[in-house]
C-alpha cells in the first residue's frame, strides 16, 4: 500500500536535496518524490512511500531528526 507524506522544508532546493539523499542512504522505499513551492516561497516535499517495504513511522522518525524539516503531515 502506498502512503503519502508532505514535509515543510527550511531552505528550498538545498533542504530538498539533503532530505532526499538522507532517505536514499537509509534505503527507504520511495515510490515518488517531488518539491513544491507556494506563492509565499514556502518550500515542501511530497513523498509517496511503499509501506509494504518501509514503515511510514520509520520515515517520519528519520525526517524528524533532520534540521531541514519543519513539519510533517500524512496525507
């Protein structure tokens, strides 16, 4: 089953790349990843996780440790 996460980021593309590379090193099964920016220049990243391979709680725990991530919501 695929689950979707949205994470607010601190520093745009730099934060996006740091978080994406960290998840890759941790061998998280990411099905899709994308970066979003709203009209107020707030940056976020949307992840689709294959929960049959990787627990959604495991992903949240890794992301909460990162300075670049402000807020995480499960969609």
